[in-house]
C-alpha cells in the first residue's frame, strides 16, 4: 500500500464533546499508524456549540483550543485547521489548507460533516464516511438537490449501517454502492483497563433527546432519538438488581422523574464530556454499558453499531445494547449481548453478572477482531487507491 497524505473533515470543534473527539482521534491515529501523513480540517459553517450556555455562538476560540490541545497530545501539532464565519481558516492558514487539499491523496468526509465546495472539486478522492445513517439516505432517495450535489462530489461511500442494501434493512440505498464498515478503535488506548476493578455500575453517555433528523419511510415515521427506547426500558434496573447510570443532559421533568423512580441513576454529561481522559476513565472503570439505540437505526434493521459501545468492548467491559441487526455480523452472547424487549435486557445483565470475568474477556476479543482501527481503515485507504 502506497503511503500518502490524508485529510479528515469532521465536526469536533463545532461539537467538542469527548465522545465526538474520540471518534475523530480513532480515525486520525488509525490512519497515521498505517503510515499516512494525516491532517484535520473542519468547515461546518463557522457556528460552534457552547455546551455551558447550551447555544450556538460564532467565537470558536474555546472549542478550537480544546480540540487542538487534544489532537496535539496525540501527534497532530500544526495539522488542525478550522474555517470560521469569515471564511478564513484558523490554526493552519487558508493558503496552506488550499494547498493541502490539492496535495491530498484522499479526503475523508467523516460523519458527512463537510458540504463540498469549489475547492473540493479537484480532490483526488473524496470519501463519504457516514456514521449516523437515516436522514442522508432518505434525502438521497427523495432526490433532495443539496444531497444529490453532495453525492456527486464523492467517489466512495462507506457507512456504519452494515446491513444497508441487504435483505431486511429498510433504509434506502439511493442507488449508491455503499461499503459497510464499523467504528475503528485504537485498542491500546483502552486496554489498560483490563483487569482493573470496576465501579459496579453499568453506564452509558449521550444526549437524552435528539431532535431534527426524524425520517419517514413508506409512510412510517422513525425517530432520531434514544429517549423513547430508554423509557421503554425503565424497569430494567429494578428487575435486574443492577445499578444503571445515565450520563446525559436530562436534569428534570417527567422523563427524569419516571426513570429515576424506576431505578436509573443520572449524572451530568457536561463536565465528563469536556475532557477526553475523564471520558475514557468513566468508560474503562464502568462494570459495562447498558444502552438503547435510536429508533431510526433499530427498527430499520440497519446493522449500525455505536463507536462508544466499541470503546467499552475495547476496555474489556461487556455491552448490553438494543438490537439493530448487528448480530448478523458480530458475535453475541458473551461480552456483547443484545435485546429487543425489557425481559431480554434483564436476562442479559443477569447473564453478565453470573460470570463477569468471562464476559470481560469476550468483550476484549470482540474488540480486537471486529473494531481494530488498522483492520477497518486499511480497506478504506486501499479503496481510495493508497
């Protein structure tokens, strides 16, 4: 495989949460370890999210500093550029960024964060890497003009929806030759937790209610949020005799009271999500993960799998998660257990607690076999001609 220059676009500065930054880092470090010169650019429209004020603002200083510091610690000093509201790049100059795009052997549009512009027209190979399937596929099927233009700028299309295009998956392909992949994990960043005592608590991290990307397929609505599926699992802690903590943004209201009275414990995700090492420690010292999937990836039988859940597996912590059809291509029953209803969720937690060391070993084995960054990113680089 010929070495070369790879540019990755993402949205970590716009949304500088630790889980999102880790998603980026796994791709950057993974490509770098394959021998490529890797750079990070972001062009998400200039507006960035202030998690403290819970609103979007135009001043990127704090977010840019936070993300750039995290990336520099992992070998990417001088390789981070962010386009602000003025249209100019910060970090790397605009002139340098334009030259970088001309020189790049491949540009990875991670999460579909980039809306390709004139400067991307002559990129050697622009790769769409979709991590959150649903809306993009439906808009393409509907021939939405902006989505069609975006597709035309790309040469390759990868997706975390492993079942996309196969029997049983309800998501439309938009007649694109989608290539399935999974969240890449740089395993040695998580392996240090193997064998350490756990907190005794199953955990997960994320936004309680996502809004804005609900879809409709064949007249059936699908929600782009997890909260409805969490509410359906409200009795799992009491029935399984297991403490479950949700690190999220839910602070009060009917959903909060319902889940808390049913036995769930809550923790604010904001301080935890400001520091990549604290986020990693929280996952690594948990007893395991208990979580649900968004309706849009679960009921469509997409085969999608969470990059956060992959981090738990890499840390040697078992995962109990809602089925999305991923059991077609991932081993389940030890280390990774899936459910379709509360009774199955309770049974999965009890099974893990009945032989915890075995499930921890199985979790690490699954991570090594199915989520190793080198194994997942090498085919992407090869498809791009590198």
